[in-house]
């Protein structure tokens, strides 16, 4: 019989190499075939609910790393809540209407204006559904658990119907109106844009200073004086109808050579320097209030330009006099309406100057900049042209600049119930906390919401027009359209004439001949997704309204968080969510935004093929996603190494509990040693901290807490000296069973804790734990235990670990000095203080075994240490080579090796163990390695 056959060497079929890319699809297939998600929902019936409402990604293209971060974070939360006593269903969703799909079809050679609307919309629908299938596969590959066979999709007829009903509730309260106002207009998309569809990029614009001659200075300003305005959009000069000044500012009229100009007093020096004035002479000063309703002359057309008062005029730049074109600016519009100025646009839908800009018709607005400046120069009105670089709004899809342009649109009035929205924000819990201020200020400052779009692929606005063009927004007609959409889908709007979309027998006083037309604009896509609280949460029986949590990227403060809040408060009076958790963007390793055009993207698929989805999930759980997150393949390499440490430590515990049957081998708590109980107290600390971190959505702390316990408490301490027990003692020895009890208890608790983050690995471990549940996800989270002596154990063993650290330093120095090789060759002598002596003598443990040395001497407290001892605050330590020979079985250096003649290469301890448990060895002896 060989010596190693008498050892309890660890045995397990749990593989060292994870092979995640190959194995993960197998577990995912098993989850699907066994309907594990559905089983989990069944287990949670009747429990308190937790609703995480999925913000719908747009159905266009394979998922990117931002999608992965978002979806994995949601999955961690939902899995945790499901295992922590909540009914937490997860219904994934998709946003499917809008311009991006129209653009994709255009790239494929499909021309919207060359085919009938119904056919075109069907092509859009088919494209969206194919993209959904593509993304669903991507998300499931990440191990996301959810009702993937029954997602919500904004093109579903039942969704569209509820969106129309939400619109109807807003219309019924008077929040929907038709108006001519300047809005963000994308000439490249031929449509209005919402604020959430605008991004800012730096551009260089021609800044111009223009002189407007005074026509009526009210006897205050000389009749030969000129008002100087400043603008970065020369093309809007043809639309000028007024000049705005701040009533609180002081203005001055100055003589410059043979001309007189008016500017704000506080900007005189700056303007003078810019325009090259050498010695401007101040002729008089007056307040902006005094200038109210003065009249200047348009330098190109000679028409009146009314001087108006408004507080939005600042002294940050310019001249203190603002050129006002009510058709091309929000502030210009508001002050213009107040003063009774007309509103019109000098641009058509394609960004071409129209008949409202005489002399510039047919020019693209950017080209018109030069033409307008030339015309002003010819009139001696252009005082200066200076290029300036500044942030300017762009269409986030086409990446082209947008303009403010007055058009007749449908609006949702935010102002009508703004305070109600702000009051609801106060009731929402935000993570990070700054999100509250951000959303509050956005709502406080935002204008009315332009909800109409001049596109084809979307939900039609359910509005009819009478013969006299009066809009019809009646509950009866809107509800009827919603019912039609619920039955046929929104394509029915384009398949039928207006009269066939109205309720039977419908009449209207504005249509005496019974003739009606229908609106051709569609709804802003943010109204689509923003209605999901009613179309999904309030409709699906397994869900409930409002949601407990919305979790999306920080850009959704102006997007989905915003539109959902507005529609929900408008329709129901309350916010659609109790909590908002926002995440930053994923950037490349250099901090740049990931972009296919830059070639700096990392697809989740690439990481899955190289490392596995678990590594994407572990990465998502460990990064600080409250701000922007840098992503590189090096990150995943590091994460893979962290995963390996977790896996290997748990594998060691699996291997060393392979012969442990918890039902009959578990050692009662009262019979455990102090160090065993301490490890369970530390495990309990981990459970408590991890559960609290999960509750706070602090996944990084969950991972750090579990990893620290496995690497520091277990691997570097407990499991390190455990080998001398679990390998060496008899299989059923109480000391061995104690340690196996700790390992088994820790394995079970930690496996449950990692399910939300590492579900594939948890499922791989689960069969080795011999639990009743068929899958790890069907288990419940571990409970926090109450250990009466926890504080005492933490204090006692915390002090020992401090001493152990000093002992390890001394052993390392002895190794460097060639006194010993391995620590089992060492004889440690300790010269303790009274406190340390009491600690070491009071431990119910073999301290030399804990320190993994062969001999230990603890001198009486106060014994003087030799000069060469390693000192520390609680005493001193010397290290010598232990006397005796190395036991062939336990590898300790002992003086009693060979005292049993039957086993001459074993120490007395090992001889006794072999003699008591291996009669064959007693009869035939052991085959020695030394022979």
C-alpha cells in the first residue's frame, strides 16, 4: 500500500479550466428546456413585488458593450430580488419606430416616397422584428433571465392602442395643442426633433456685428444713431423683426468717428476692442427700460425692427442687444409673441431659404451666411465678422446640424402641469443622488414638448380635421381609434379613409357635409417608449404600476426618464417609477466614445468567444457605472484572472468536501473549534454585507466582499492550514468533519450569493452541493445568522491574525536567509507580551498547525528575546530549523519519526492514524518513497 493511499487527497470532477465559451450555451439550453425562469416565477407567487421596468433598446443592429452593461445590471437586480423574497418578473422590451429604421431601409435602396405607405410601413415592421430576434439572441447569450418569448414591443397593436389612450387622457385634460412655434428642425431628417434627439458638437460659425439704424429713438437716442447687434447665425438676419435689450442694464450712445452706436455700457470696452474703436466718446447713457418699444430699421429691407425688453439678455458676450427672429429661436419667439410680432420661417423643410428671405431664396442656409454678410457689407451695416468655435445642436442620428425653425406642430404642454411633475420628482429615489437635481432642472426649464414628426414609421397622431380645418381631439374619436389599433394595428390609419376611422354615425358641427381629413404626422418615438408604463406595466397581469426601478444610461434623464415622467403624471397624476438608477457611458480604453467609424468598439460577442459571458457579467458588476466606464480587452483579461481566483478557491472546497454528506456529517455549532466558528462568523459578515450591497445596487461591493473572503480568509488562511487536517486526519475524524462543515456551509452560502452575478458558474457548482433545488436560481438567498459570541470571536481571531502576519514576515526573512525552505521546516519561538501570551495560550487550537510550522515554543510572558529576534509591538519571534526528520505522510519535521517500527518513515501522529484506519498497511507495511 502506498503512503498517498492513506491520505484524503482532494478528488472532484469539477474542472480546473472553466471553458466558459463552450459550456455556457449548455447551461443556457438547460435553463430554457427546464423553464427555469418560469419555475422561479411560480416559486415567487404571492410574495411582495419588485418591478424593474425595462427601458426598450432600439431594434437596430447587434448589441454593444453599453447594452451589455445595462442588461447585465438589470439581470443582477432581478435575479437577486427573485431569490430574496420578491416576485420580480422581468419583461424585456424593444423600441421599434422612428427614423433609424427608415434610414436602414434607405441604405438598402428602399425609397419611402416611391411606394404606398402601408407597404413601406410593413417593410419597416419586418426589419424591426428581424433586429429584435438578433438582439434577443445576443442578450440571452449573456445569460439574462426573462420572459424572452413574450417581450413588449412598441409596434405591437396592444401597445399602440394604450399609447393612443395615454395621448387621449392628455388631450382630455387640455395638455395637447396645435401651434406655430420654432422647434428643433433637422433638415437632414426632414422632421422635428425632441430635445433628447439633439447632441452638441463644436462647429465654427461666422460671428457678425450688425448696425441697425434708429427710426424712432423716443427722443432719447439720436435719430442718426445705430443699434449694434451680435449673432452667430447670419442667415437669420432676413427674419429679424426686433432687437431685445435687458431693462435692468445701462446702455450708452457713443461717437466713433462719423457714426454713433448704441451698446451696453458694461460691454463698451470689449466691443470697442473687437471693432477697433480707438477713442469712442460716450454721448449719453440710459436704461434698457427706457428703450422699450423704440424702433430701428432693418439694414437690408428697411422695415421696422421693434426694440423689446426681456431678462434673458446677458452680458456674457455680444453687445447687450440681441437680434430677434421669432421664427428661429425660443427666446425670440416668446418675447416676439408678447410684443405681437408675426412668426414665420425663412427656411423650408430642407434648410433652403424661402420667399420670406427676399434676395436669398433657393440658397442652403449655410451658404446664405456668406450672401447675407455680403449684402450687409454693401449696406455698410456689417461692422465685423469674426469666426467663433462653439457647441451647436446636431441631429443625433444623421450627425448633421439642426436649426430652430418655426413650423406648425402638435405640442404637449409641460407648463400646464409642470409643478405636479416637479412634486413627483421629490418622491423618487435616485442613484446617484445627483440625478434628482438633473431631472428636476430639466423639467423646470424645459419648454413644451413637440410630439409630432413628419415621418412614416411610427404611431399616427389620432387627430381628425373638420371641413373648416378645426382639429378634432374628442375622447369619443380617440377611444375609437385606440380600439381600432388594438384590433388591427396602427396600419389601419393608413389603410382607411378618415370617415372609416371615425365612430359610426359621427357628426361634427364644423363638418356640415360630413367630410373629414386625418393627421398625417406620427408621434414622437419618445412618446412611444414614454407610454410603456401604461402600455406594459398597467396592462400585463404579471406586472404592476408604478415600477420600483428604472435603470438606464444617464442620457435618459433627457430621454426615457423624462418622457415617461411627463406622460405618467399627465395621465395618472403620479411618477411611473419609485426609483431611478442611472449609469454612465462605455468608452474605449483612452476615454473616447466607442464608435464603429473610429474602429474602437468591443462587441460583447468578442469577449464571450475569448473569455465567456461570465467575464462580461463580472466586469459589469465590478466597474463603477455611476460615471462613464472605460472598456478594453485588458479589462477583461484582468477580470478573467479575478474570476479564476474565485473559481479555484471554490473548486478546492468542492474537492475537499466530496466525501461529506451534510445530512449526517455536519458538526453541530457547539462542537466546532474556535477557528471554525470564527470562519462562520466571518461568512455571516460576508452574507450580511453582500445582501445589503445588493439592496443598494452596489454590485462592486458584493464582488469585493465575496472575493476578499475567498482569497484572504479562506485561501490564504483557513484552507492553507486545512490541508494538514483534511488530507492527514482520518476521513471521519471530528477535526476533519469540522472543517468540512465550514467549507460546505461557505460553499452553499457563497454559491447562492454569486447566482445573480455569475449564474453559469453557480449552476456548475450546484450539483456538487446536493441540494433539493434542481437549479441554483431556484434557491433562496442565504439568511443572516445570529452568533451570540460573534464580537468575541472577531476580536480574538482578529488579534491572532495580526500575530500570524508577524510570524509570516519572520518566516519569510528566515527563508531569505536560507535558515529554512518551506515553513514546515521551521521551529518558531515566540517571546510574547502578557496580552499575546494570554491570546496564544487561550486558543482552543493547535497554534503551530495554524501557522503551518513543525514546532512552536511560546516562552513565558516577559522573557527577554535574543538580539537577532524579529520584534513587533506584541513581542518578538525567532525562527530556527526544526529538529528531527520529515514525516513522509504529513511532511512535518518531527523528532518522533520512526517511533513505530511498522511505519519507520511516519511520525507518531500519522502512524496512529494509519494503524487505526488501514489494517492492510498494518499487515503489509507501507511502500516508502525513499525506497
